[in-house]
């Protein structure tokens, strides 16, 4: 792999999002970094680029950014936190963990910083078509403005235009144009890709491989015979001569979304039921669960919202009652979301995460739970879940109804009485835990009161921002 000498004067950008994932107790300081010249691209009035960051605790990161030079506006695209070998360990698109999210406004970057970025000496691509558009809608291109030869070393950017917007794994990042930057030795006829970037229709980088990441993926960018032939043509291009092939190419605007390569991870926003509905429960489990809730445990609400607050943090929760009597639950952890289909917010029937494809389903259930609950009642449940890879995990709980109280003591928005239920839970591969739940009799739903994980002390759970729609 060839490495470029710095062609641009490093520009230190201190207006960064908090790198809480990297920061240790000593609150490390940014001690160095600069723009990687291989990352800088221009699309009309937009410049996108990557800033390498070094901290005084030895940690490193890469921040991808974009500037709209016409509007004088800066955006944060995403950040990669690197391991000791310089490989991407964790990626955040804004606050979204390991999943694409739209660019975030960067209001801290100064007008002078924006001016410097917009003056970087990088030309907008001038695309020359290398082939006809394939049956899959891909057009091979070369950026005529990127062709440079210094001695035996040729540097050039190859492009691949997609007729439709696709979403590329692993982050479900939208892709309309892919650019690969190559160094090629015209004497030895050897070369390597030194950067690869995916772009949306506005010229923002949505995904990338650069530095150690692209070295690790070197085998994915082997120079085949056709590409080598193009490079040899460029090596022989006379000085001052403009390269031509199949004609100029201008990428289309307002492309349609692909019907074949859409997102592979679920859209769980607003507790959308569409994803989990693709994964039906077995007839046996559905019959067993329906028998439990009818007719004494059917939900008596349309929607309940609250923020679950404990020493572990805050989780926004939305509970939606379905016509079949099940409760669909959305848990918002800030950096990802979790959706569950439950029986009364107690027994999990289905499970999905915003950063994972597939779903987990309840496979077997053994329980003596029955409704209506009464004080002194004891019940147990043994469950087996199966995930998209057919892996089976087991869990169990033992519960006892130990008390009662006024539901308004839990939250003023609740009414009637509650029954206090104390449970001991065990989950395969995880520490046992204990929980206290309140069965709200006016709503027919469980809400948390306290939790104890492993040998940790019990932590109270309070509910804030409560709303009930009946």
C-alpha cells in the first residue's frame, strides 16, 4: 500500500461533538490531528472531508464532515473511534450507534474555518464514462480532474454511479455514487486503493474506508485486467492531454429509491409495527398467549408513554395496545432503539433492535401465570427464544404478588390501585436479576418499580413524563 505525503496544510478543527465513548476519567484532550488529503472531495458547492484526531490518552478517532460553501453551513457526518491498530472499532452517525443517520448541523464551526475549507485546492469531479450502464444500473467512471502523474506514480479516482438509491450494509448508509482513489506505479504495473467513499445525492460522504481500514480490506480492491488496462492508458496519456473514453457523464438528480436493495435494518420510529409483523409467532405460542390475556388482561389503553429513570440512566418508553391484546413496546436508548411485542409488558413474545436485522421470537413457554392477579399469588414462567440464526436461549422467572397500593404514588397520571409483584429472573449467559413491578389494575399493564442486577444493590425506578391515552 502506498501512502501520500501531506499535500494540504493541516487544519485543526476543535469544534467537535463530545467523544464520550473515547473519554476516560481523566477527560482526554485533543493534542493533534488534521485533514486527510485523500478524503477531500468537492461536489458543486459542497466540500466533504475527514479530520484525524489524536488524544492525550493515546486514543484516536476520525471525524467526517461536510461544508456547504454557498450557505456557509457546516455539518457533522459521522465519527469512527479507532482501536490500537487504527481500525474502526465503533461508528456514530450523530448519536446513532452503528447505523446511518442524517448529517447533524455543526453550529460551533467558525466562519473562518468554513472559509478555509472552501478554499482547499480540490476540483469538482469531471466524470468520463468508461462503459455503458450495466443491467444492474451501474456506470463505471473516471474523474478526469483527478488524473495526476508524478514520476512513475499515477493517482486517479474511479467512480461507480448507481441508477437508484441503495442502502449499503453494515450501516444501512444511502449510496448513489462510489469513489475509489488509487495509486498506480506505471513502471511496476502495481497499485492499491488508498481511499473508498460512498456519497448521497448531495455530495455528502455516507460511508468510507481509509487509512488502516482500507489496508485491511486490500483484497476487496484488487486491480483486475480491465482496470489495469485503464490505468495503463492513463500512464501513457501525454502531458496536457485530456483523457476521453465513452463520453462525459453527469449523475442524475432526484434518483428513485431501489426496490431491490433497501435498508436491511428495521425502521422502529414511533413504534412502527411493520418490521415485527413480518415474523409471525407459531400458532401454538399465539394460542397460549391469547388464552392468558383473554379476557382478564386485555389492555385498557391505547397508548402509554413514560421515561424510565434509574441509576443506570433514562429510557424513553412507548407502549401501544394492539387489537389482538398484545402490547408493542418501544425503548429508546438514545444511540439505538429496541422493540418488543409483549404480553402486558411482562412476557416478551418478539424482539428487534434498530441496529440488527432479523428478530427474536418466543419459541416455547411454560407458565402457571393466570389473571386476574390477586395478593399472595405465586407464578413462574420458563421461556425459550429463537433468533434469526436459529440460536435458542432460555430464561425463567419466579414471581409473587406481595402488596398493593395507590397507582398515583407511582405517577399522578395513573389511577386506581396497583399490585406489587416481586420477581427473580434468570437469563442464559447473563447474571440473575430481581425486579419489582406494579400491575396497574385500571390499565392492565406492568410498569417497573425497582431492579437489582446480579449482586448489585437494588435500584429504584421512577417514571417521568407519563402520558396515558385511553
